[in-house]
C-alpha cells in the first residue's frame, strides 16, 4: 500500500489516488471496481449517441408514472443540452430535457393540487376520505 517508483507500482499508486470512495471486488480471477454511494455519474466518458439513448430512456420512463426520472433527466443532461458546444445529437437531447422539465412541472402541479384538495376536504368526505387514505390521521378533523 505504499507508493512505489517505476513499473506497475506507479500505476497502482495513480489508481489508488483516483479510486477514493471505491472498492475493488474479486470476481473469479478478475478484479473489478465496484462503485459506492459516493461515486458520480460521469457523462464525459460516454459517447454522444449513448447520452442520447440514456436521455431518451429516462424521458420515456417518466411516462410510466415515474416523474422522478424526468427530474434526473433534467439534472443530468441540462449541461449537455444547453451549455456544451454544438454536437449532432444535441438538438434531440435538448428536446428530451425540455419535455422532461415540462412533464415534471406538470406532475408537481397535479400532485400539489391533489394534496391541497385532499387535505382541505378529507373531513367533509367522511368515510370515503378515510378509505382512500394510506394512513388515517388521528384526532379531530
């Protein structure tokens, strides 16, 4: 575990400096890096075509009642869509990021409206309000 000069020791020392937050796993004679919760998604290592495919998957996944995927899509691909120099796939990525943002805002509006209506009218709805609740609030309405 010390820094060695020359040969493969220098490579190991360089890997040790880059590998913070990661552990090495042994898989049948091969060693493989496993990521931990501190590792980041690095879009710089991915080709533009793969970025477009990933962005499209997150966009379409949001329609499966998973609006969190739209949030992830907007956060991960915003720079690629609007701040990077022009590349071939950028207009499509930009379209997916914009529509992911629109879908996310729509979900937030619908969810906020429903929560407001439910919290306001649940006592008036009586048993129906309690039946559609995951947990029944205790106390006086």
